């Protein structure tokens, strides 16, 4: 039984790529969502959008999240044992950590500069805005953030999806496996097999991607009416401009400067992951797609990608940092508070610190923003002003987040000699669709092995 794949009209049976199908699904979701929002029919909103489409979208995102922990675990085990040198592993970790912090700091500095120049929020009318019910969150100390990386219970860390703790434990396990030498061969072979199994499960889930993306986008645009954007239009335009500037200019300059690679080729290759990130608004849920893009499309080795991608999805939040910078300036203007140079430096430091210990899930940017606002003395209740448009903004900034992850992964792979340039320069690398057809011969062989003799 084979998965059905859409065909282009008049193409003589030529299949559309999965990315093209997803783009079509996104466009259809935007149009249908806008129509449903304009009609505002109770039955459609309750049963079609919130009910059926909500179910499909949630199932799809849950399926992606289902893959994350086992995929990261087995892929990272293979990556650590594949590197084979603990010193190289330490160098990769230190360099990726430094690059992630650098890109986040640059991102929020650019956001503050642009927002200060544009001045969103000046003359904003507070009348009619409900700012009740927004609660803050206390910022953790830098020592607490780093201490929390070490899990007290690895099983609980895996069960709760605590990505930094999972990465730490898996690296320690991989180092121990390396130290045992030849006796670890059966374990490594099993991990490599399980990694292949997980990638095949990724292919199965990805086959349903157009339907999941269509459901997510339709639901979002049905619930988010254009009227929500009018009061905070200056904030939305400033934030979108800062995000796009960082995506297309800053990150591409960093890629070119540190790796010498062609940014245009990179942007074409990473597009599938960007589409998924936009649809799901979750860096963690996009990890399986980002891993495939950087290994199969860009050519980074699994040794580097299996460490850098999940690590980046956890601590690298360029898009979220940009939101915090623009939102802070916007709210400071609304309340007529001059933060000054030290205030803005505090915002930069707090955003970088908060990004390290915060999970890459939808809406986490608002949680991080409460930490930042409390540190510079701005009213937490002001978040209510941007709450209505945050979901759509979250989609854009998540695409920026995972692009930053891929840029750093590519730089590390290139500088460590862990990159296949033939794959990077091949426009068709990784484009071929995975076959979901069941091999009857392989199935019969496996069944024969399972029968008692």
C-alpha cells in the first residue's frame, strides 16, 4: 500500500514535492480561515474549526512531538560515537553554545535599535484594553539555569521532554560508551538501527503533513481576525520587519562570514523546515524536520547535526529575543517610561539568559517576556496589549528560530570538516520522496524470522 501523492495538473503524472504540497495547504488554509473568520458562523467555529480541524492539527503536532525525544536520543548517541573523540565533542559543544548566544544577543540588539528608531506605541490609546489576568514569572538566576541542566532523574527528564537534561544525559552516556571501546559495538549497532527506524517514522508522519498544516493554518486564521491587528499595527509591522531583517540579512551574513557558503543555496535548502516551524510555532516539534533538512539537504554530518539541532531548539531563540526587544520598547512607549541605556542592556542580558532555560514550545515567548518586563520595571499587564496577535507573530519568529539553529549547525559542520559539499551544491539532494510502500519480500523474510522453529 503506497501513500498517495498529489500530482501537478498537466504534468503527465509528475508528483509535487512534499514542500510544494505543504505550501499549497498553507495558502488554502489562509484563504479558508479568512472566509470562516468573515462569516463567523457559530456551528463552523465550534464544530468544524475548533472541533474537527483542531483535532487534526493537535494530532499532527502531537505526532511530531512524539518523535522528538527518541529521535534526539538515538541520533545523539550515534553522533557522539561517530565523532569518536571527546575533545572534538567538547569543541563542537563550546563553539555551538557561543554562536547561539552571539546570534541571540545580536538579534535582540537589532530589535531594540529598530524599535527605538520606529517608536511603536507612542500615542497609543489604552481605552478599551483589558489588561487584567496577566501573571508574571520570576526570572531564574544564571546559576539556577545551569544547575537545572543536570537531571536528578533521567527517566523523568525523558518523560517530561526536558531537552537540555536529555542532551546532557545522552552525551554522558555516549562518552561512557566510547570509553568501553569494542564492548560497545552491539549497543552502537542497536542505536544506529533505532535511529534509522525513527527516521522512517518521521517519513510516515511527514506523509500527513499537508493535512496537518492545512488544519493548523485554517484554525489560526479563523480565530485571528484582522481587527486584532489594527490597534497594535505599529508593533506588528516593526516586529515583522525586525524578524525578516534578521532572517535574510543578519543570519545570512553570519553564515557567509563563518563558513563561506552561498546563503541563497542555504535558504532554498532550509525552506521545508521553515514551513513546518511557521505552521507549528514550535521549535521542538520541528526538530525532526530540521534534522532531515540539515543532513539530507544541506549535507551536515549526523555527528554534528544530532547535537547542534536539538541543542539550538532549546537555547537558541533569535526570533523570540527579537519579539522581546520590540515588545519592551513598545510597552515602554505606551506607558511613557524611559528605560535608558542600562535598561536596554538589561533587556538584552535577560533575553539571552531566559532563552537558555526555556523550552521551544508555542507561546513560550510571552512567558519569557514577563521575566524581562519585571526586571526593567514595566507593568506585566501590558502583555495583554499584544496577546491577540501573538499566535501569528509566534509562527514567524519560530521560523527565524529554527533558521538560526540550521545556520549554526551548518557553520560547525563546515568548519569541523563534517560536511558533504556535494550534497550542499546538489539542488536535488534530499528532494526525493521517501517510499512508504511495504516491501513484501522483506515483510515475508521478517515474518519467517519471527516464526518458532
